[in-house]
C-alpha cells in the first residue's frame, strides 16, 4: 500500500493570483482585528485605577482559577484590589463571580474566604456560583443580582472585554485593571484575548442567555441594606 502524503498548497504563479492572495490575507487580518477595535472603542475612558475610580456601590471580581483550592496569584491580585477599594470606602459590596460547576471546584467560596481574611466583612460579599465566563457573569450581575452600575476588577489584558460585555448586558461599568507580572500566563492571556474578542462581539450582538440563569437573588440588595447599618 502507498503511504498517503500531504500535498503542499500551491501558491499562485501569476501576479494577479498573488495580488488576490495578498488581498485575501489582508482582509482576513482586518476582520480578525475588528472585534478588538470595537472593544477599545466602546470602553473609551471607562478604564480607571484604584486611586481614581469613582465611588460605586458594587465591585465585581471575575474568577481566574484556583491553586489547591485557593485563589491563583492572578485571582489574588484581583481580590487584593477589591479589598483595597472596600477599605477605602469606594465600594460597599463585592460580588464574586466564578465557576462552581463541580463539587470539588468552588471559585466563589475561595474568593469569599480570601476577602474575609483581608478585611472585607462576610456580609458585604455576594457569591455568584454560575459565572462560567465573562458574558455569563455580566448578564447574571444584571438579571439575577440587579446590579445596574459596578466597578469591574480584572487583569489589564481582560478588563476591556469585561467592561464592553457588562455594558452590553446593561451594567454601567468602570474597569480597574490590576498589575500582573509579565510571565507565561500573562502572555497567554493577552494572546487569548485576541480570539476572545470575536466571541465577545458576537455575545454583544446576539445577547445569548447564560448557561444557567435561575431566579432573581436579593443578595446584593441585602448586602447594600446592611451597609447602611453599623457593622458589629
């Protein structure tokens, strides 16, 4: 039997064919960059620092993985920023949103534990156990938890997508991008965002329901009400 061989694609031999190939490649590059351009356009001046972000009732922290049941370094940086904003009186409630699709993997509870150890009272933390991706987290923040305005906290390579999607979901948002070491994870995250921008644009246009919606939850409302009472 003859062994199957792969044929190399043949490049056009004529100048006209080569010109068309170049045009096709350029068009593909433009189309690939359009979603990222959209994100930069719609987020505008909504990115701030922890020092100048406007006071807002709710901060939203997106999950970023666990290491042996504890927040990964990237997630810990996000939670540190949220705790700092709370201590400074810039936010009253922290909504932690992440993945709890398996019994042995619980991002929101790990995030809650970290925040309480860093000075945020348990009663000021609300958990979203079905924040399976950024779009789901934004839609659930609006439809399930009744959040109309929020400070979003994530790494710089992700924060524009988070703001763009939460704005599309109806949450007026400011984004705080926390610092991160430019290690392999950072480069992977930045590269991933180029492709994630395409899905984000589709989510913003078609607005699909999240993987799990469920009934309305009063957690944020109750936490805000308790914020008006002196802590014991």
